[in-house]
């Protein structure tokens, strides 16, 4: 049998892009949490499983930073 290909879920891909964007700009977790309007503890939960990140949280980040979703996804 052929081995099943692992796919990267959309929420994991978005979360990785958010973390990559954060690292490029050297933004501390406290600041990122405020952009997303969540607590720092929630960021650690997203590391375990990003499936709970909502479009609302991503939209908060995009609004505060002036980015478009396409800008974030093409990093």
C-alpha cells in the first residue's frame, strides 16, 4: 500500500505564517497576542493545535498591521 501523504491543514499553515511574520519583525509574544486580541497563553495553545484559531483573530492581526490575507500567506 502507498503511504498516505500528510497534508498541512489550513489553520496550521496560517498559524505558521503568523509565527514566521512575527519572527521576521522580532515581535514579542505579548505584542502578537494583543494584535490577535488573545492572551499569551492562547498563543501557546495554538502551538499545540492551531485548529482553534479563528478568522476573527486572523482578521484582527490583518487590521492592526494593515496587511491583506494574501500578504500573510505569500511570506
